[in-house]
C-alpha cells in the first residue's frame, strides 16, 4: 500500500507495508567494544552494507538521559527565532550554536529545510567552543550527558564494522576521537493547514555514522536501493543508526550511505529529534587520487557545508570530490 497523497503532493512514493528491509539489531550481551560478538558483527555489517539503516535495541542508553534531552530541547525551542538569534554563529559555519529556520538546504535542493536546530560540538574537539542558551541551564548538562552515552554506542558499532571489514578493532574509533562530532537538537514546526511539510529534503549524511534516539513523531524515511521510500517507525526506547558518506567513501562503498528525508504530513504536529553525527578527525584521508592528492574528511566537510548553505568556503582551495 502506498500513500497516494504524499506521492501526488511531494513526488514521494511511500510504502507502508511491513518490510524486513530495516533491520532491528539487539546489543544485548555486547559489553566490551574490544570484543564484538560475531552475531552482532554479522548483523550490523549486513545491515549497513545493504540498507545503510538499522534500529538498535537493548543498547544501555538510559531512557532518563533521552527524556531529559528532549525536555531541554522543547524548553529551548519554546523561544522564537528572534529570541534565539543571539546564539547564532554563522561565522563558524553554523557548527556551534543556534541555526535559524530555513538556513540550511539539502544538497541540490531548491527549497530550504523547514527546521531550526542547535549544534553542539564534542567536548574533545579543540576547534570550536560551544554556545549555550542562558534561558535553559539544563540544556548543556542534558546534551553533553547524551553525547557521552552515544559515544559508547558509536564505539561498539564502529568496532563491529572493523571486524566486518577485516581490520583491527579500534581502527575506526581512533579516527573519531577529537574530531568534529556533533549533536543536533532539531525542531520541525507543525505543517500549515492544508499542506505537507518537508522537514528535511532528500539527502545523505556527511559524516561517518549517525545515531538518533526515537523522535517525538513520525516522518523519517529512507530510500532503499530499489528506489522505494520506506518510513522508519518511531519505536520508544530504540535508536536509529545509519551510515554516512565518509564511511562509504573510506570503505570504497563496502558500506552504503542511503538517501533519507523527513516529511511531516498534513495534520501532524511539531517534531523534535536529536541526531548525533559522528565525524572523523579532519586529517583522515578518505581517498587518494592517482597523482597522490589526498581528499580528507575536512575537505569533504567544508564542501558539503558550503553546498548546503551553512558556510561560505573558497572551494577552489579544496580538491574535487571523488567519484566512484
């Protein structure tokens, strides 16, 4: 069964059939990231090499941490854009602080994304200093605690990917520590009466992996390799994990980065989500051209940030993006 309304209004073919294409993977019993169980390795490797998305259960991130982060996010975004504008830092590529509604567009999209959000850099990243809202003191504590918990999940998932790729456990994690990983609390406003809302148009993520606690409302969809857009259900207590472009690039496409989007149908309410974008350190080499030119994680990051409207970087100084 497909949603004809969404297809006719937005050009999106959506399937609501139960599908095995979005795997659910349990981390129960996976306690030591130095020794990922083989069944977890196989499940994560198969999911991220074919679908690029999975839901994760039994992950040990306390519900209380997630609830506190969503409560703090709601409190911050109870203020309008004008009130939060004092916390914007466009001079830093929108990599810290508040980003106003419509400031970002997906690569290649001709309309902005209908969302506003806050960027929180990892505490080990020396390149940026975070900006915090004075109106909500609990926001800082809640977001940093959630980021710490997500780091533990990221380490386990990356260790499993290491084993799946036949490389030493810790190889990917060593390329993460101190990089520009960031947490992004997002607010999608409710659609106007009579309209669907494109919270985020179709895109792939820039980074390595993305970890998302269950959002407050439906809307996230992933495009499978067959071209079908599949809604990802909101399962309380679960995490959605997807792989992103940098991991696809550095693995020579053994791991896939799939397009996804957020569509809020007419009549739905506002939506809050808090994705954690795990990034490589900027010197990480993603691709080496035949002439020896290195294309790094920093090169890809500034290219994409410029393409989506968050930065104005002189791309003549950056090697071209590799094609496979």
